[in-house]
C-alpha cells in the first residue's frame, strides 16, 4: 500500500506551502495573493495567477461587506454549496436563485438562459452584496447590464465563469467596468474556484 498523509491540517499546510513555493505572487498585493493561493489550491494550476485580474480594493471591499452582513449572491448552486458557512463573519446569507420554480418561465419570457434570468430574483439584495459567479457567462453579462440600467452596485464582483462561449468576454467586460472585481481572464474559471475565493476573503486563515 502507498503511504499517504492522513492528517487534514497537515495536508492543507503542505498544499499551501507548495503553492507558495511554486507560484509567483510578487505582482499582487498581499490580500489578493492570499485569495490567489486558495484559488490555485481549488484547481491545482499554479499558473492560474498569470491570468488573475483585480481592482486594487476588491478584497478589502468584499471583506468589509461580509463583516457588515452582506449576502453572497451566487450564479449556481455549486458555487453556493462551496462556500464554507462557518468562515462567514456575520452568518451571511448565501443565495442562489437558479432553482426557483419561476426561473424557467422567466428565462423563456426574457429569451435568455436560466442562469441569467435567475438574477431578476436577487431583488433588493444586490446593493452592497458580494457577487460570486463561477459558472455562467450569461449571468455575468446580465449583472453588468442590470448595473448599467441603474441597479444598485454590489460591493464586489468575483466574476470567474468558466467556458468557451462568452466566458473570456464577460470577464473582460467586468474588468473594464468601474466595479470592484476579481477575474481569471480567458477560459479558465469555475464554481470551485470562485467558492475558494469567497472562502479566502471570508477568513484570513489558510
Ligand atoms: C452553457 C452552460 C455551461 N455550463 C458549463 C459548465 C458546467 N455546468 C455544469 C452544470 C451542472 C450546470 N450548468 C448550468 C448553469 C447550465 N450551463 C450552461 C447553461 C446552459 C447556460 C449558462 C451560460 O452560458 O451562461 C446553464 C443552464 C441555463 O439555462 O442557465 C446548469 C444550470 C444546467 C443544469 O443542470 O440545469 C447547471 C448548474 C447547477 C447548479 O449548480 O446550480 C457542469 C457541472 C457541467 C455538467 O453538468 O456536465 C459544469 C460546471 C462548471 C463549474 O465549475 O461551474 C460551461 C462549460 C461553463 C458552459 C458555459 C460556457 C460555455 O462555453 O459553454
């Protein structure tokens, strides 16, 4: 039998030490670097940091919002499931409206995906919220449209959808906006990655 590490805390310690040894974090501020380490941990790709884009105050803004009780608004149930509730500083609400029974009809009526239509049900929670998008480019595009139409502004947008159609473009549009943002440019992204970013922001522990 292969010998393997069985101690969870030791696995985490060695993982984070390996990531820090193999990843160039020098171009980013310490708070973004801490988030980047956890994102790399979630996907196993140390070169992910080369594609990371951020606004200077994104981590501070998201962290302050969470401490103030802001909700985490997610595009997919996978994202919401990945957020570790005990790390959240104010028992924050973690919301994904994609499974709401009204969403399929809404999507049909609006002529869009269910992921994008689900944002219509975020209601008045958007102002000051932390938005976490890990799957659906159309959800990120719709968020930017809503804000352009005058919807309240979130405290931070962690816009990390994965994929081939619209993913890179939606993230570039977010990075070109005046919102506080974190993105992984290009095709890479995913629910696990954005959940890891929320978890890192929620708590400074590694
Ligand atoms: C086009 C879509 C993409 N989905 C991708 C990758 C994954 N999606 C998974 C799952 C389980 C779900 N994806 C949906 C969000 C579904 N995916 C889409 C849509 C058709 C459109 C979204 C968009 O383009 O913006 C979307 C359905 C919709 O009408 O909005 C999901 C709701 C489908 C469903 O099961 O009903 C569902 C999310 C469930 C949830 O968690 O709430 C995967 C696990 C793949 C699979 O099941 O085989 C995977 C997860 C990736 C991740 O890390 O999140 C793509 C590749 C991202 C793709 C969008 C871009 C593209 O290039 O096609």
